[in-house]
C-alpha cells in the first residue's frame, strides 16, 4: 500500500479548487464585492410568472402546483414547485462551496470537468486548464447572462456523469457507481431535459465505441458487467427525479410539445410535438461555428452597435451626414452582428487554444477516444445547424424519439464544448508522457497549420466577405461602406488574435518548454493563457451592465398606474395586456393574466388564442380606433373572464370590460361537436354566456334545462383550490372560467366527487343538480403526491450509496490517488 504524499496526491487538488474559487470570484466580482446580482432577463420574467406560487408557499407552507396568473391557468411543474429532493439540493450546496446562485454553476462546471479529466488520467495541474476552458466558454457565460440557469446547471454536472461512467468502464467500479448515481441525480435536479438528451447522446456513442473495442479486445464480459453496474446507478438517480419526470411527462402531452388534436386541411393525422417553424426559429448558419475559433467572425453580438463607438467609421459617417433624420434612422442599422440569426447575445467561442489542442488530441490521443470525441463533435456541429442543414436535421427531428420536443438547436454545441477540451488534453497528456520526437514535431506542425493556417486564411481573405445582413443592401452606399469597414476590422482583429494565441500555445509544446521549467509551471502558463483567451472575449458580452444592485432586481415589475387602478378591484377576474400578451410576465406579477411567459404553454390554450383570441383582439383594436367598441361581442375574451384590457407602450391605458362572463355561469344550451376542429370552430362563434360547446366524441353530453334565474359565484380561490356556491331551479351545466386539465383537478359538489367536463375547447364544466350547492375544485395530482414520496426515499438511498461507495473504496485502498485517479 502506497503512502499518501501530500505534495503529489493532495496539494494539486487543493490548488485546483483554490484556482476555481479565485477565477469565479474575480470574474463575477460585483456579486462578491459590490452586493450586486446578475441581471437576467429570463429570471426577471420568471419572477413575474412564479410570484403567486412563491407568495402562496411563504404564506401557507404548501405547494400551489397550479399557476393561475399565467395563460388563464396551467400546471406549475415547469414554473416553480419544490420537491422532496432536499438531500440532492444539499449536495449541490456542498459541491458549490456555498457560492451564491447562479454564479455557483460556473464553479461547479470547473470542478466537475476537473474530476472528469482526472478520471480519464489527465494529470491534475493540466486538468485545471481543461476545466477553466470548459467553464469559461462563452456558451456558459452568455447562457448565464440571459438567465438560462437550469441549462447551465445541467451542463455543469454533466461531466460528473461521464466521469463516473468512465471509471466503471476503467475498472474503478465502486467509486464509478457512486459518482454516476450522484452526478446524474444532481444533473437531473436542474431539470433541463434538452441538455439531458444531449448527455444521453454523448454517453450512447461512448458506450458504442467501448463495445467495439471490447469486442476487438475480447472483453465483452467486462463490458456487460460495467453495464449491469451502471443500470442501478441510473435507476437510483432517476428515482430522485421520479416525481418531476412523471409530472413533466404527463404535462408534455397537453403542452405545445405534445400532440395536437387538430388536423390540418390535407393531412390525415394531427401533428406530434413542436412545429418545425417554431422548433427551428433560432437559425444557426452553416459558417457560424467558425465563431468557435474566431469569435467576431460575424461581428459578435447583435446588441452591440458601432453607433456606440465614437471611433468607428459608422459613427463618423453618421455624424458627417447632412440629413440628421436619415442619420438617426440609420443608427439602428449599425449592429456589429451581420450573420444569419435574427438576434444573438453573442457568439459561442470555444477558445483558439482549445481548438488547437483539440486537433492535437486527434493526432495524439488513443484511437478509442478520438473515434468517440471527434464523432460527437461532428454530430454536434450538424445538429447546431438546424434548418440550415435541413436534409439532416429535419430527418432527425421527425424520426429521433423525443427530439421534436425541443427547440434552439444551436444548444447542441454543448456536446462539442464538452468534447474538445477533453480530447485536446488527452492528446497533450500523451505528448508530455512520450516527449517530442521528430514524429511528434511533425504532428504539432500539422495541428498548427490546420488551426493557425485557417486563422491566417481568414485574415488574408477577409475582403471576400459581404459583411452585410439580408436587407441592408438597400441602405445608402456611403453608410454601408463605413459599416463594412467596421465589421471587417472586427473580423480581422479577431482572426489575428486567435492566430497569436495558437502560436504561443504551439511554441510552448513544440519547443518543449515543460522541460526547461517545472511541469507545474508549464501547466500554470497554459492555464493562464487559456483564461486570458476566454475571459477577454467573455467580457465583451458579459460586462458591468450585466450586473445590478440586488434591490433593483425586480425593477421591470414596477407597478404602473394601471396596475394600481385595477388592484382596487378585489373580485376574481383576469387582465389582458395587448403589449406582447403571450411573451410577458409583468401582468402575471400583479394580476390573473390571460397571457404570460413560458416555453411550454398548453396546446389547446394556444389553439384558442391563435384561432379565436387573436382575431378578436384585432377586431377589438379596429373597433376601438373607429369608436365602435362593443364589449359584449368579444365572446372568447368574455369567457376567459377578461375584466380589464391594458394597452399602450407603458401599459398605462385601461379598458374596463363589464361584459366579462365572470368566474362561472350557467348556460342555457349546448352545442355538440364531433371533433377538436369542429369544437374550436364553434367555440370561436358562439355567445359563450348562453351556449357551451362540448366534444361528444370525448364526453357524454348531458341533458339540461335552461334556468334564467340560476346563479353561481366564487367565494374562495387559491392556486390549487376553488370554491363556489350555486343556486338553480333545475339541473344545469355550469361553465367555469378555468382551464381544463384532467391530470389532477378533482371536483366535488357538497363534498361528493363528480366528473369534470371540458367545454368551449379549454374550460371546465360541471352538471350541477337543482338546488343550493357548494362546489369545490382541488388540484391533487398523483404525479406530485406519489412521485414526491418516491423522490424522498430515493434521495436517501442516493446519499447512502454515495457514502458507501466512497467508504468502500477508501477501505480497499487508502490512497485516493490510487483508487480514483490512476
């Protein structure tokens, strides 16, 4: 048994953690030294979407489970629900060293990628470089800046899963088992299934490559043993996510990511998943991945403009213009970005040094790693192109199971951003072990020629680019000439910059600098060079403007005069904000809203909006402009209980609507529909106060008696509970201005359970007997109440598994270096 040497076996890991802490703290220094937080647009919107749920939890200690302030109501699983996975959350707190959210995700990315590199046999000081390269890629920093915290958190833990799996296949089965289960549980807790899907692709191809080499080397028995060990690890981790997965899977069927019940003209069946137009809305150009090497190949961020730079040719051209009005108009066309995307927060830059090392990895690393990592890199590029490479991606979208539930396919670049530093450092590790002989120098020259040569070609032939976006050709020549000069300047300066970094890294390796200084000093130099390369680019798109005082975090949710006026009404109603209704959460922060902000809206609700609400809105605007506003005629808005319509750039104009149907009402007649298409069409045309539409192919249509004296009113409402009182002289159909969702809502009349019907395409309805009754709706989904118990038990099993695997490994071999990293 080898004695643990502190300098060799312990100190490198202490240094690594210290480096990761220092880089995190200084990169996000305003968070730590100025009491500021990151200004994240999506998180600000989330604050509006989730306020009702957070307030309810603070007041009652319960989970609301249903958010009624957004899209007239929807399940809260993807908005804000706390599950009984506190043990897993506690693990994240420990792993992140207590750093504040969300900057802790970058530290976690450093640490997990470092552990993965150690699992693949990379020496600790060299692994620090790879970890920093992964965590500081602009993909991670830009994702954090816009508020994609779940995506970045899921990515941060993904390397830990890969590390555990590789340890199992490398013979370290016990610790690999524990690490796989823990890493996967932490990854799943972040709840970003698109990243989980990409992780599955990485692991699947890794397993396929391992199978091929196991077959060649006659190790199939060991391969199968590894799979058998990994299966319970995946089950334990998956069980900690069981409740969430059940709820999300259940809801997906009813969301825009599930199947549509509508059949389009000329089609024989309804659509499954997202539409291609929606899924491929964020189009990544064929040449755009060059930004992995040259960040401002397409000019950088569309949010940066040359008019902000007094030294730019564009600014000077505008200032010298004799037509001030034209100059002011042209100022909006001075965007740095000229690529194919409609808008971008910044390019995904992997790092010039990382690209150079990746080519070295292809030339030097073991073939089984090259086959795995090079192939997933190529696949990542192809997936990221979206409909720019439709021949491939439309096929994948149509036939790869579950893939049509996702969008923003440029996110697939995370696969190569995980692969490139790993393969690069596997190559460097081989090079350092074997030394630089004549053959190695030839390979190094090839790597430099490929990467540095590409930068040189871009630098020399920069003038061949158009540097113009679609539609800019109609602008004045004197202006576009200046714009091209500025964009060309960014292009050339970044091509030269990347060439310089590659040349320095090449020199460090080619001239065997590590033999002239200590290996630790060499690794430190490479790490420092990588940090400078990436951090300088990151700071172009993540500036001091991305931070704000903590008390300013919700300034976008400042109450308007209209909000103040509407809140004087203490009844139960909804507000319709005409300013981007389906993509804003300001209204949801203060009121029950018809609109909202979420990427997984209910499909039927969006069908109703597109077919009924949107046309009604257009008519309403026209009627208001012509002075012919008849609020009784907007039947869909009235059935959604829209009592106030807000409009104007400042959301400060109000149209009160006293014609709204209210929270519930009795109808006199029922229109039968034979299909979803017919149901929707009739819903758009009925007088919703008097008539209800029911699809008789899905529900038994009741016989009712019209009673003009019948009444029903709401007396209590919470996110997960509604209470009404009704009075009628005959059996009738009560329609409730609440969204129908069959997985969890239960209805009771005088405490007795009764079935819920769907009426008017999206609403709930009940057959209410004659007389006076108390009606209750309770949201009690099995996915939460049963799934939560499974999650709790599984979290304890996970903790025991982790402690047991670590303890057993240490018992077998007290040397941590021997048992984990060799």
